[in-house]
């Protein structure tokens, strides 16, 4: 089948559209990677900030009343509160 001017014209625009589509897809991929890297950086900074805040913060006083001690007796297990912590 002979090639006409309209066939060459049509294939040129098809090629141009494919090239433009690939350029847009590449740009979208670059933007997606940039946003993902920025989000990872922000999350990393938040985690580092929380770790530093927990490291610098004074320790909480331990309440002795929250400890439980369990022991077995001849009639079964006994659980007592307020036991002193053994160090």
C-alpha cells in the first residue's frame, strides 16, 4: 500500500503524542518520588524529635501502690497490692 502525505502526518502526530505522554509520565514519577522523600523526611524528624523529648524529659515518679504481688498458699493464689519493689 503506498504511503501518502496524510499517513506520514498522522504517524508524526502519533509519535509526538507518545513522546509527550512519556514526558508527562516521567515528570509525574519524579514528582511522586519527591513528595515521598519529603514525607519520609518529615516523619523522620518527628520521630527524632519525640525521641529527644523522651530522653530529655525527667523520669516519672513510680507509684508503689500500682505493683501487685502474687503468691501461692495452701488454699490457692493470693494477690496483694502495694507490695514493695525488690531491687
